[in-house]
C-alpha cells in the first residue's frame, strides 16, 4: 500500500499499544487514513478534525 507505515513503525506502535487493543485499532485507523498535523491543525483524509472533537 502506497504511503503506508513500514514494518518497523508498525512493530513499535504494536509494542506501545499491546496492552490497549482499542487504542491500537485507533492508531491503525489514523495512520491508514492519512493522519497528519499541519501547524496546529489535525487532519484525517484531508478533513480537519476540530481540537475539541479530538479531546
């Protein structure tokens, strides 16, 4: 998959979230769907996520 995180990144993410499977699913979703931060704004799939919704 073009633009997907490499195997080393996935291994590190899995280690960080292995005791929290729901958080692992969330991290996987965000990375597969183009999570990015531009300045002080958060985007997923080019859609801005308001900071109040993020918390």
